[in-house]
């Protein structure tokens, strides 16, 4: 039986590439997308998720609207830097048709809980935005931490600097309290952070491959990702490409051997000047049970080959 996957997305550019990676992976069945805020407002992210799953030929994937703001805030506004990197519409300002579908009427939090109850250890949950939805699910049904297969998140930075400030990565910075609750929950979590995602880069050479397919999906992927690469030329000119943050988390969920990990119980600083820092939890340092692992090395050539093979295959079809 193939693994069941839920993607929890603030559907911007690399989230869209993560959807394509999941849909192009025969090892997993994408059973749903739960929307969150971050790159865009939750409503825009849900709209994007519906539209791109249609474009990729998978209108059967249900999309649920999740919580619209951080657990200890009462509103959310998209940061100017997010709009610069992902475009006003979150997908590089590329226009694609709205889906004729609507989001599901149920809540994202209940969908996550129900999926754990239904699939248990066969379920992998991949959050690539703030951890607000999963923290709410764990608060409502704490037992799911022992029932779920695994959680592979994109977020954090342990051995490198953050990308918001020297200690904060963007997804964690949106809701450090929720991330801390997840990290300390005892759930089986793999953190795929900037330590590895900034080593997996895409260039115009790869996007040209998609454009040459001549399909609507291929053109969309090329136009959208070219926008992302161009934004990186301003925000991170020394990198030489765009980071494949969210797709790498999906890649690791599909095939954990793509990365080498450090087993360490983690926490997130929620007080003081280092709020948002992801670091080892001193209180559980000597606990023989390590429920978390952090990706610190990545097989770059193998991942890029998997990424291009899967997404190109999807876009061709």
C-alpha cells in the first residue's frame, strides 16, 4: 500500500513545486492539502492549491482551509518581502484559471486528525509553512502524536543562519509558539531546514526543460519558477539559483535516504531576543528517546535528478 500524504501549504512558488513533486511520486498518494498563511493569505493559498492541482491533472485532491493567522495573534498580513519573492498572487504573478471546485467545508485541523485516525502509521504529514494547523490538531487530539507515521517539515535552521534574521527561518518565524509545541510534543518529526534546502538549487537551465515540453503545465512551471529565480538574484545573489525548500521536504518524506540527519530533541525559543530560533532542547538533551531528527546533509545530485524526473514527467502528461 502506498503511503498517504497530506501537504500543509501557504501555496507560494516552492509550495507549488512541492505539490508537483508529490503528484509525480508513485510511492505516495496525496490525500489532501491543508491551507495556511505565510507567502500569501490563507484564502489565496487555497485558491492556488485548487488551481494548480487542476492544472496538473489531479482535481481529485481535496483542499481544506486552515487557520488564517498565528496561534497567539488575531490577524495576518503578507510581508512585502514575501510578495516580492512569490509575487502578489503567490505563484510568480503567472495567471492560471481558477478551479471550478471549492475548498472542502470541513476544517483543516479536523481533516488532519481524521486522517491520522484512518491511516495511522501509513500517513506522512508535510507542513511547509507555519506549524499552526498541526499544533492545533495536537492540542485538540494529543494522542495523534503516537499514531501518525511521521511529520517532515520544511522550516528552521540549526547549523546555518536564518533567512529572516541571523537566528530565524521564515516558516518558524510566522508562529514560533506553534513550532515549539510541535517540537516538544514527542511526535516523530524530521526537520528539513535551511541547512540542506539552500544546497538544492534550480537554475534557468532546468526551467527551460519544462518550457520545451510545450504543455500548459510545463509553461506555467517555467514561468513561475523563472520569477522565483529572478527574485533570488536580488535576495541571495551569491547562491546562483533558487532554493528548493518545500520540494526537498516532500522528497525526504518520500525517500528519507536523500538526507543525513542528526537525532536531537529540539525546541524553539519563544521568549527574549532569540524568539524563533530552532535549537536543541537542553531539558531533553540526555533523554535516550529522540523523537526529532534534523537534516544536516543532502545528496544534491540525486535529489535534483529525482525532482526533475518526477516534475517533468507530471508536466509532460
